[in-house]
């Protein structure tokens, strides 16, 4: 538990006691208002009103009883949602969840603050706390039946919500890139490609757009290796690497991209060559073989298989002319 954070929370709770509405007038609850609220016989909010309930919450925090502090702060928010103390109580709930390392709950509590009490708190500060919460969720490891595990995918919806809360936040391109990288590490390459595409489309001038373009090509490459008999992903990988070199020729990854272009170009050329040989030798269809060889030389003029294909074209052309 973060004791330093608890110390800061206690400092925040020691502010002035007078509470005012947004209009600047003191909040007052009538007897009829109090009677209309559903108090419970055992537990629940204070019968003495929101200020007494707030003092109860403060007492729990000061005595390091964070679970009941969260619960009673929730009573305050739910029972007196229009009272200004409700804003402080909701923020306290979020901060205490964060202090207890319950980062996903903390994020959700900060979101309640954003959704229900807009304009009544420091928005940038709460966004920053949401960001810290999401980062903690991404990196957090927990104990399971067979040991410790980490599931960064749990942070993805949090990052998406953060982007929704502040689409023009300076860190938004990085958040999109993080989502794509998380998808990559979990083998969700098609999802990663969508994130990298979105990043480059929305933020073309961001430094993360360069990385996104390269990682998109890498994602297609991963898919092609997973499905080696499907030529579609390999063609997409080749096109993505070529695009990267055209769009970002001075990038640090340019040399790697050139190597990948050669790799996928030659792999695809070989597949065309093998198909042409199959038509030529197994199917005894020189016309189909000739078309396949010619397609290879047109699509992959610089491949390591191009010269062999040209020789087969010359041979088949000569044999075809001789037989006419």
C-alpha cells in the first residue's frame, strides 16, 4: 500500500469545513429531504446528514481503515449526490482504490467523477490519475492457481476510455501505439494493424506514426508466418514494408525494412516459381506455366528467382514455336 499517497490524501481532507454549491451559496438539506432518504437500521449513511457522514469518512482514513472509508464515502455519494461533499467523496474513493493498488477500480471511480461531476474538479489531474491507473493495470501481475500472470489486455479498454475522455491529449498517439503493441504481444495481429492504421490516419505528424507504419508491416509478417499457405498476408507485408520505405526513407528501421522487402519478395517469387514448375512438369500445361513465369518476372523483377524464370520462359517459348 502506498503510505505516501495516504499521507497526501489526509492532507487533502484537512481543508476548510464550509461547503458551497457551484453558485457559491451554502448547501442546506431540509428536514423533509432527510426524511425522504432511505436510511437503513444497521449500517448505511449517517442520520445526521452529509457533513457528519464526511467526518465519519475522514475518521476511517485517519485510522488507516481504507475499506470502510471507501464504503462510507460511497454512502455519501449515493445518498447525497447533489451535495458538494459528494465530489470530494467520489475523488476520495478513486484515490483510496489507487492507494490499495486496485487500479482498475480506481480508474472506474475517476470515470464516475468525470461522467457525473464535470467542471467540479481539476480535470487534468484526474486524467493524469486515470493514465497512471491504466499503466499500472498494464504492468500489474497477480497470483493465480499456477503462479503469477500478467494480462496487459485488461488495460486496453482503459486506454480507449482515456482517449475518449481527452482525444486531443498530447499523449493520445502514444496511447494508440501502446494499444497496438499490447495486441502484438498477445498475438492479436489483425487488431494491432487496425490500431496502427488509426494512429497514422489521425496523427500523421506524430513520431509514433513512423513506428506504427513499421509495426503494421511487422504484424502482416507475423500473420504470413502463421498462415504460410495463404499468400495474402505475405503480399500485404511486402506492400506495407514498401510503403514504409517510401513514406519514411530516413527512419532508423529503414534498413530492416529493406531486408524484409527482399525476404518477402523472394518468398513470394519462389511460390510463383514453384507453381509454374508444377504446371510445367506435373500438369503438362506449358501455357499455364509460361503465364506463371511471366507473372513472376513482371511482379518481382528484382527477385533471386527472376533469372531462372526468364530462362524457363525462353525454353518454353522455343518449344512452343518448334511444335507449331
